[in-house]
């Protein structure tokens, strides 16, 4: 899955995205 939302979000989200798409989705 792409990470357009994470790219727009602060680095914090990008860090969480490293854990997995599920974690990033939860934050979004």
C-alpha cells in the first residue's frame, strides 16, 4: 500500500509506518 498520507503527516507517522501498514492506518 502506498504512503501518501504518511508523507503528508509528520515524521512521527513515518516512524510508525515502519512498524507496518496496520500501525500507519490506525494513526490515520
